[in-house]
C-alpha cells in the first residue's frame, strides 16, 4: 500500500471514531458528559460511555480539572 492510501485509511478511522463518540475528540466527549451530567460521573462510567481506556479518560479528566481550576 502506498503512503497516500495509508493516510486515507488513518483519516477514515479518525472520522469513524469521531462519529462513534458524537464529538470531535475524547476530550470534547468527556467535557460534554461532565457538563451535562446532573450528578458526578466516575472515571469508569466516562470510559464506558466514550469507549475509551480508563487511563486515557483519567488523564483527560486531570487536564480538564487543571483547566477549570
């Protein structure tokens, strides 16, 4: 496979991930879930909702916490 086709595949995967999340990134999805939630959400719940590894969600929540502090 040539380089152009590999890039097309990577873009398609990103578009599919974005569509699955309903947001342009995991960070945006986690932020939206937290802002819309009526009560606190656990890291595990956020990870399940975004289909993202717990470690990645935890890092994202830390970044958001620092930004909002």
